[in-house]
C-alpha cells in the first residue's frame, strides 16, 4: 500500500472510531464530519464500508436514545454511501439497510422521514437491489401511500421508488389495490417538475400490459359485483388521458413527452383506448415519430422507436399511418449511420457514450421496421428499397450484440411474409446464408425467430429453397423437433413440412431417414396441437404422388396406419381429424398402399363412421378416401367395390348424395358413378 492510500485508510479508521465515542455530542460531530468527507469521494466511501461504518450507522439510526438530529445525519450519510458503486449498494443491502429505513418511516419527524426516503430511493433504483424487499412487509405500501401528501420531497422519492419497484403483474396489483391511481393522479399537476415526472413514470409502469389499470386510467372500469359506482379519475376536472395528451405537447420537456406517449401507448395496447382514437392517431403516434428524428438524443430516439413499434405492432392501420408520417422509413435509415465521423457532437463525453450505445439504435430501428412491415406489402417494398437495407439486415444477423441479432432476425421475419420479397431481395442478397449460421448455436428466442423465417424461405415459390436444401438444413430442422420448447418443435416440423411440399423423392426419403420413424411418431403424440397439426401436414406432403406414397408405405406402412388409428380414436379437434383423414385419402390413392386400408376392416369401419359424422369437413375427407379406393380405372377396383358394397358403403354414399352441402353431395355422386360405370 503506498503512503497516500495508507493515509486515506488511517483517516477513514479515525472516522469510524469516532462513531463509538461515549459522548453523544462527539458522535454527532463525527457523523457530520464523515458526511462532508464522503461527498463525491468513492474511494473514501468504499473504505468506510470495508471498515464497518454501516452496521454502526444503522445501529445509531435505530436507537431510540439517539437524538433526532443524529438519526437524521446517519440517514444522510447512508444515502451518500449508497450514491457510490454497485458494490456499495450490495454491502448496504447485506447489512439490512432496507428494513431499518422502512422502520424509520414510522417516526413522526418529516425531515428524518425525507432523509430515510432519499436513501431508500437511491438503494431501490440500483439494478442490484432485489425489488421484492419493498413488498416483504404488507404494511409498507399502504404506509408509503399515506406519506405521499406530506411534502414535495416525499412525493418525488416515493413515486420514484414505486416506478422502479413495479416489475411484475403482482406488483402492479398490489399498488393498484392500495389506491396508487387515486393517490398519484393529483401529483400530475404538482408545481414541482420532478414530482410530475415521477408520477407520470409511475403510471407508465402501472399500465404496461395491464388491462385493469389501463381501464381505470381511462375510467371504463366496470363496477364490482357489489354495485359500487366507479367515479372517473379526474385531475383538475380533466380525465387522465387528456392530461397525458397535454404532457405530449411540443413545449414540454422531451422526457415528459415520451413518458406521456408511453402511458397512452400502454393503455391502447391493453385495450383501454381504441387504435383509431384521435388521442392515438393524432397525438401519440406523431409524438413518437417525432422522437425518431436525428435532433434528439440517442436514448430518446431508441425509446421513441421501440415504443412506436410496440404501439402499432397489432394494427395495420397504424402501420400505414406511421409509414407515411414525416418520412419515417427514411428517417430510420439514419439510425445505422450514427454516430458518424462528421457527427455534430462536440461534447466528447457524449460522443464516447453514444459510440458505446450505437448498437441500441440499430436494434430499435430493426424492431420498428419489423413492426411497420408486419402486414402491408407496400410498406415492405418501401423498407427493402431503403438504401442498403438488406445488407444492413444481413450484417445485423452477425453482430456481437444478441439484442441486435434478435431484432434483425425479427425484421427479416416480418419481410419474409412477402412473396414478392422472397422472390427478389431475399434471393439477391442470399439472406439464407447468415440465417443458417445464426441457427447453429443461438439462444432460444433467436432460434424461434430465425426458424420461423426459415419456414418462409422454404416455401415452394422461394428461390432460396434449393440452396438451403443443399446446405444440410434437414439435420438442423430434425434436431429442432427434439427441443423442449414447443415453439421450436413447431418451427422445425413446419419447415420440414414446407420442404416436403411437391419435393423430389430424394428429399422426402432424406427427411424420413433423418427424422426417423420413432421421432415422427413421438411428434404425432405431442401434447402441443400445433406440433401435431404440422406433423400431420408433413406426413400428408410426404405421402403425395403415387410412387412416393407406395414407397413410403411399403417401408413404414404399419407404423403410419397405427398412428392414424390412434389419432382417429383419441379426443382431438376437428382440424386434427380432418388432416388425418386427408392422409388416409392420400394412402388410398397409392397403387399398392391402398391394400393397407382394404385389408384393415377396423379402419374401413372408422371411415364409414366419419362419413356419417355431424361435421361436413370430416364427411368430405372420409368420402374422398372411399372415392380413391373404388376408382374404376385401377387394378382390383372391382374386388374393392364389391367388398365395400358388402360393408354397406353404397347405402351411406346414396344417403350422402342428398346432403345439403353441395360439395359433399357432389363428391358422393362422383363416387356412386364408379359403381355404375
């Protein structure tokens, strides 16, 4: 230890020693001197913590024999220590500072309460503090609500604590049930900007994905079972949504405009405000688009773009409006050029910060493009024609930041819903290559998006389908079908289903070989209906065109028939049973394969049962099976017709010719003609 460090440690020890002086006056002076020594001095803070100042300060703070002045000064010093590094906060939390300060709030003295709250606020806004500690004692939240009216400082600190500690739907409910809305609403017109701002932040975290809160905010809250009339929440005679709209005006600070726009966005997404309401279309959306322009700070542009993406994600009309507002599509292209070497940033600290965070801009732009292009073909065209857009996405797929990769693949997925783009820009930029690379070892959320995109690239009209097939994709997709995540199983099997559609025999054989019959049948009993439906779709695509049907059924017929039997006997949806009967109809179309049905009386009885089912879709599919079995021009058709007549199928067909559904009666008539020919 060099001399200077030794001296700091010695003085720090001196400060701690004075806390143990028997003379209370000297202790007080010691705490005051300590307060002055630690302001802005992180080294000194760390030393005092290591030397054990915290437990002693907390002891003095909690002693009823300590003077009020001493207790207050202790709270101030602890607040100052908390202002240091994350390690300082961890040490304070480990010393049980939170329960001690919460206990302190029961003291009637306002100055002391404010000092405790200031320290609590600093501790709770740190990412290392477990927010659950605010909710451990159920009396804390109601007590904090009751302190809200005491002073501007208590209002500022308490609302800041709430907005930082409201992380889950359970937290939202606790705060809501203790009257957060009614208690915090009046603060929106506080003379203090800080109080107004913190109250607004509170409402944004309370409303996020919460219908109950959002409905109460716009006052569409339904009266409870005991008929209680719910009065609107008014602030100075105005509804909250009107207050939020005022806070979005251009003359308000940017932070306020943005947070008010978030409140209205969350209320809209939670179903409390319609997407065509003028406060969304004419106020919130234009405000958020404005935040994306380059005169704003990096974090404002990021938050603006991400909030806008969230606002219009489910609504094509908002997507169309946004795409034509203030040249948004072109404005987002600037997100990729920032900060440039000719940046107007003269503040070197700011430039350094922005260089470190520039990837957040790219992530936000990809998210917003994904949302803009999720439904409308013209918007997708506009996006892909933006300068170097496809190249930007391709490089985004291999960025070091996982968040950028995820956002880039979301953007790609959104654009891959377009037949036009799959045929043009996707092919020109060989997008499939980085996509395949991304699929090698990515976290699940990236895998889900990337494999969804791959499903689209494997559709039969996509020119990327051929090169992807040659790149050994089948192995990869088969491994996805074994994932614990049902979303990944669905995508793996879906991509294989798309791949098998009108595919060569070689591809089909490779899919069956690679997937293995055991895994195929495991997927046919998957608890997730989507997986089951896509597996049936795969099977149906594999069993198309006669030579393919016969070949697959000659090697796997027994197991396939067994699987079909199990599905038709189990409790499944109409869609599942219809798909299964369609597979059976394909088998019935094979030359040799149809014998597997003809020699299985149990299966024939099942087909007959479904011909008489109450659901027309199932009747149609079952009739189609019979039609394929009795078709005239084929070998052995006479014997098959005779057997089915003996089993009573002709009577059933005859009855179906009178069916009220025109498709069904036509199909039955066509089948009957085979007997007459």
